[in-house]
């Protein structure tokens, strides 16, 4: 009995001891689980925080990338603008250099033109003086003749010696009379004194048709001009290279052909004298 009691007590002790050990492990396990749960919760929070940080970092990175791209684009645009500005500056410089060259050339051209104009004006003044002097000389040489027989005047920079028909020819004739030959001699003396004077002899008639000797008034006007040229060149030794003969018939009248007086004025021979204009023409080219 005592043995049984002792066995029961031992068993009870073992049971109590076993029960105590299990409860302790249970508590430890419970604490461990609680700690694991807390760790898990903390890890989940950390993971969530990490995810948030990662998303924020990605957003920041995207924003930084966009800013970088914007800055890069702006830099490229500025570089392009700078290159374009350089090209414009280079082009402007070239235009400026070209303008300077043209201006320099233009100034030289203006100076050359000014010199030509001055030379031209000087030559014109000289020619005008020659014409005025020639007019006076011819007028003085023919001073003995009546105004109704001839007229000496200046027109368009030339000296005109207009000889009426009655001083030179009989009606319908191309033969120069004695008085006309003498008048031509006085003119020839002036012409031979200045070999630069160019001579144009023009024959003119009235509108009355010619009925004898000549085919028409054209032929008569030309024949009269040629007769005067022959006298000047053959009788008075005027250089033939200086002389031209032409006829106008009645198509260049000085007055009306409707009156006797007008027709008388139209029947004339004009000796037109002009200075040598070769130098003047050369300067005008």
C-alpha cells in the first residue's frame, strides 16, 4: 500500500512535472510565435515602406530623367541656335566684306566718272568756243554780202551758212555763178585755216516741179550740192575727206511753199560746219 502510495505520488509528481514542462514550452512557443508575428508584421511594414520608397525613387528618377531630357533638348536647341547664329554672322561678314569692296570700287568709279564728266564738260566748253569763234570768223568773211543773199547762224552746236539761190545759181541750174564762186572762196579760206572743221553741203529746192535738165527736184538739189563741193575741193583745195554732199529736194523747207517769198527762202544751199566731235564721242562711251 505504501508502495502504491509512493508510486502514485511519484506518478503524480512526474505528471505534475511533465505538465509544468509542457506549459513552459507552450508559453515559449507562444512567445516565439508572437515574436515571429511581430517580426513578420515589421517585415511587412518594412517591405511596404521599401515599396513606397522604391516607387518614390522611381518617380523621382523619372522626373529627373525628364528634366535631364528637357535640359539635353534645350542644350541641343541652343547649340543649333548658336550654330545658326554663327552661320548668319559668317554670312553677314561676307556680305559686309563684299559691300566694302563694292563701296571701294564704287568710290573709285565715282571718281573716274567725275573726272570723265569734268573732261567732257571741258571739251564741250572748248567745242562751244570753237563754234562761236567759227561763227564770228565766217560772219566777218562774208560781211560784204546782203542779209537777203545769205545768213550765218548757230544751230545745235553747228554753224550754218545758208546761201540763197540768187547768189549761187540761175533758176533750174546747178552751175555756180561768178559771185557765188567768190563767196565760196571766202568760206574756203576759213575752212582751210582749221582742218578739223567737218563740212556738210545740203541742197534745197521749193516745191515747184523742175521741167528741164533734171529729172526732178531731188536731182537738182543733189546736183547743186555736188557743184559747191567740187568748187571747194578743186578750186580752193579743201580736203575732200572733210566734205559730204546731200540733197533734200523740197522736204526740208525754211518757210511755206505757198507764197513767192516763202519759196524763195526755201531755194537755198546750206553749208553746215561742225567741229571734230570724235574726242567728245569717245568720252561719252
